C-alpha cells in the first residue's frame, strides 16, 4: 500500500492543464526557432501555428489520450491497492486466530441462516414454475358466502363454455388407485384430469407423449418421475407397457420430468405433495368421481369434487378474468337455482400454491435478518476493540502520509475479507440447514421439493456478505480513521478522544444488540405460547392408543354398495378378534387432517331458507362402533346399529353443535332432517359430543353422521382402539386384512396421535424456528455484551487504579461497571419492547389463544434479557475488582 499520498496526486492531476502547457511550450519553441532563422516575431508565431495545425483539435486529442491513461492508471492503482489491502488483512487475521474464529463463526451463523431461509423463499416465491409461461395459469373456484369451494361438473362445463378469458380449461379430481402386478400392492395417489390438462400446463414429458385435448385413450396413464423410479426402477421401456390399476389394465403413455410437480390442493388451503399418476377423464371429458369412477357426472351440478386450472389468453390480466368469472358465475346461478347463488373467482397459481405460507416465510426472513443484524453489530464491536489496540499503528501510518480515506478503505477491506470468510463458512452451514429445513418442513409448506443452493442462492450469499462487510466495517472504519488523525497530532489527546468516541460507538452497538434480541425473544415467546395453547386444545376425541388406516375397494366390490357393506362388516369383525384390540370402527374420512365432506341440511319444522342459504354441516358416514373406538362421547339417544340398513328407516346421529343450531333448547332425538328438499327425511337417533374435525385450531362445527349400511363408499378409514402401543399390533392388523383379501393394500397406517402431530406441524415448525433463532440472537447478544464490556474494563483500568488508590472500595468499582452495563441494557430493552410491539402486530394472525400484546410475553422477555445482560457483565466487572493499582500506576 502506498502511504505517501503522491500516487493519488499523480492519478488525480489536471490532465487538461498539462496538455495546454505542453502545447504552449511546443509552439513557443517552434516560434523561437523560426525567429532565429530570420522571421519577424509575428510572422514566426503565425507560421508556427500554421505548421502545428488546429490547437483545439490537438488539445482534445491529447486530453482524451491523457484521460484514458489516467483512468487505466486509476483502475490499476485501485486493484493493486485492493490486492495489497486484502493481503495485509489476511496476514492480520492470521496473526489473531481467536478474533478471526469468533468473527467468522458469528458471521457464518447470520449469513448461513439467511441463506437457508432464502433457499426456501427461492423455491416458493422466486423460482420459475415448471410450466410454460406459468404466471398465466390460474385456479377457478366456486365462491359462496365468502368461502371458496370445489366445482360441480355441470357448473364447470358452463364456466368453460361461457367465459372468454381463457385459452385452456381443465378439471382435476384427486383419487387413488391400487397398483398390482408389480411387487406388493400399493395405494397410489392419483388424479383424473381433463384431456387438456397437460396442454393447459404446457408441461413436457421425459418419456413418451401424454394425452392431449380431445385425444385421450381412456385406458392411458401418465407416471410421475418419482413413481417411475420407485416402482419401475427407471425402466425407459415402460412407455407402451401395461400396468394394472384397481384391477383394470392401463397403458403407460408418458413419464413426466423430474422437476415437474403438481401438488394436491384444496379450496381453503395451500398445496401438499400431490399425485404420482394421472389418468384421462371419463364421460364428457369430466374427471372421474372417487366414489363411482365409471358414473357419467356430466349433468351433475352439486357434486362439488372438481378443481379447475385454466390458462389466461395473451393480454388478459387476472383481474379482468376474475371480473368476467364473477359475472358469468352469477349469471349461471340465476339460470340454475340448484347452484345456490354461487359466483366464481380465480386465484393465481402462485397464490394457490404458496399463498398460505407466504406470510410465515416473510416472518422467518425478517427473523433471520434481525439475527444477521445482531451478528454484524457483534463483529463491528469486535473490530472496534481490535482497532483500539491498533490505534498507535494507524496514527503512525497517518503521520507517514496516509489519508483518512486511505485508512478507512484499508479497514473496510479487512471487514470485507472477514465477511467473505464468514459467507464461505455460512454456505456450508446453509447447505446443511437447507437439507434439515426440507426434511422438517410440513407437507403443506414447500411440498416435497428439495432446496438446492442454486446460482440465485449463491448470488444472494455473496451479496449478503458484501453488504455485511460494508455494514459492520463502516463504524470502525470511520471511527478508527478519525482516531488516527487525532493520534498523528498528540498521543495523549488521541487516546482520550479516541476512547470517548469509541466508547460511544460501543455503547450504541450494545444497546442495539439488546433491542434486536428483545424483538426476537418476544416473537419467540408468543409463538411458543401459541403452540402450547394448540397442544392443550381438547379436540373432542381420545387420540391415545388409536391406530388408523384406510382401504379402497376395487372391482365388483366397489361397484355395489351391498358388497361394500358386507366387506366392511366382515373386516370389522375380523379386526375385533385381533388380540389387543378393544374397539373397531370406520368412517369415510378421519377427523384432524383428513378429507372434509360437507352437506346442507333442512331440519323438520323449521321454515325452509332461501335457495343458496341453507345451513351446512360436516358430513360423515360411519360404521357401528365408530364413536366408541374414537372416544367420542354419546350425549343422548343411541349409536348407529347394524340393523340400520337400507330397508330400515333412514337415521342420522348429530353432534351438539348441530342440535343447538337446529333445535335450540329442545331435545333433538326423534326429530327429523334431510339433506335437500328432494331427499328422504332421516330421523335423529343420537347426539354425540363435538369434535374439531379440521384440527385443533378450528372451532367445532355442526356434524351429521349417517350409517355406512345406508350410504356406503368404496373407501373407508378404519380406527382401531388398542390395549397398548397401537403400532405394536400393526403386523397383526395387516395379517387380518390379508386373510380377508391378500391384494388389498393398507394406506395411511399411522396412529391418531401422529395425525394430531401432523396437524400441528406448521405451528410447531414456525415456533421451533423462531425460538431457535431467538435463542441464537440472545447467545450472540450475550457474547457481544461480554466482549464489549471486557473491552471497556480494559480501556478503563488506569481509571480504576486511580479510584482504588484514592480509597475507593473494590465493590464500588464493580458496581460502577455493572451500573454502566445495566443502563445500556435498560435502554436496549426499552427500545426493543417498543419495536416488538409493532412487530407483534405482523404475526397476530398466526397466533392461537394468545394476543400479540400479551403482557406476560413482554415482561418475561424483559426480565430474561436483563438477566442475560447482567450475567454477561459479571465477569468483566469482577476483572475490574482485581485491578492492581500500585503495579498499574507504576
């Protein structure tokens, strides 16, 4: 590094003035030569200028050449200076391995955490979707009384025909198939889709050719890349071969690319891992119904089981298409009263897939940004402390001619080198953390997508490291370069003024660290308390020792309800005889995380509401023994019985919510209800307790239960209450099912506790991450406070020695240090509590059972941070107590 300042003056000299001087000198010399040859002065001047040419033109050319040379010299000089500064910084960091290790580790934690969370944001919100022009894809839903819902086939056809905003429109029905003939039977999550499905998405396959609009072989099947690898070993000859699904042959026509994903979706929630198999729609190009696959559903309007994806025409905005959908949907409802006054609305594909996780992701991004800010403050404090020890060296270099800017640039280069080292270590941490996040994230958070550290993530890490280097390097660079300027004048005054200025900067950093830690800790406490509230919610059933699994019938059994009932009764009887089993029941869907069926209902004796405003309830089909197996209490009347057959009077069991809503203050047992004006009346024979069917965070709703012997489905979920660990008898359950049907696979074999834990996975994930980052922030703050207070005590040793020599007691000196630290802590806590109050409003909608302004969370945080600050200052304060005044003053 040059410290004389001469190169800078040479580089920045006035090249225009130099050119003028040189040209004037040249003309003068030529003029004198002509005069010496005998020309008069005026003639010699004119002849010299004539021979020289245009002075202005030559001056511009010379200036241009000089400017280019000057720019090149400046670039070369700056690069040379940077290399020299970087090499100097590396030598300095090698000489201080302890400082370097602490600073790099601190930055690695901050940059690594930010990079890991950015990798999630990259997947969810930034990376292009694997569809051609994916931002033009939208989902179409029914809209009714503020809620979105699935489409019925007839209504979907009307919307497709009568809207003009879309160039493609496809329906989707989620179902499952039993794959046989390739190893053990397995239930495969699948979708029945309109023939235009792949055309609308613009998705290309890896192998073969998927079906297209209006040209789909009814027996075709398209495999996902994952299913192709898992069940067929990646056999490239699979295209054209036949596989057996639900006992029927289907021809594999294509295998999709590994980056193609199409998650399962619901009208009210986001996306979760989706199907591994696609088959073309049935009659009328309407996706097949999971209940009756071969039934022609074209004319059905109220069987709402369809999702719809559409592609916007070029030039049509989502807002324009949404307005048209709403108008067309309302017009269709006016023409079809059975549509119940529904309109329609759309959601963009990103809103549908990632909308529910967008806010949690931004909250996590904010949290890790605060962690990074604390890390930067920590490293800035460490650099200040290290720079204080180099004050004499900096002052000497200033005295030798180095400018303040040159010193500041050197210090910034050191900070940047340190930041790059932290970024390199942070990338390693981010690689590990991304894999851990992908494994721990709930299914509806980012699906089953990997979190690659691609070019965008690497650029983010590099940019973050540069910003961090400038951020935490700016304070010591400005502060220490100013101290060096003072130091060149007077060592004594430099020490005094530099210490005061550095002390103020140190105090600001300490208070800022504490404030940021308070914000994070308040958020952590709120999330943890919200999660604990959720874990304590009574869901209305006993989840202990309860094993669940589902079965789906195929072939003749699936086609005839009498055979379905017969099979379920036989299976339930066989399961009841398994040793260790206390009770067995079955329902069409399981509560807490299962599918959701709903129905409208009309209580007897109550005036019929207007079309479209009928009350709605959750709908379940259950077998006898279901309530006992689930631990749902029977409050009045009786359970469903095996004698409640199709030949007997239709009966239902309702829950307390529905009883209060339909017959407030009356006994509902013996009264009747029906599901629509054209269905039979069903007598209420029992009332059971309320359950939270949709999960702990959702309030109980009206529910109606119909006997499976009066309305059966080809798929049912069984629940088995056991004496001990339910998973211990899982093999016996499998054997019992295999004895009845060896080709019948069990799906979703897990305990009800696992269902409950899955429903809590998102709040647990959020609370764990925020709490982890909050703990990290507090740990960084603890280290930072300790380091800066230790530096403060070191700087004030002479002052303490004088105080002790003048008779001050050691405890008074120690109290002086602690008082200083506690004042800073109080300022930081006060600022942090104000900031936390504003930040808590952002996460208010993500909390359950607790207000974002919960005073106990704020008080607990303030007490904890004060205790941490006191603990961090105790050791430096004890060190001040041990100062030897005689030795130090001597």
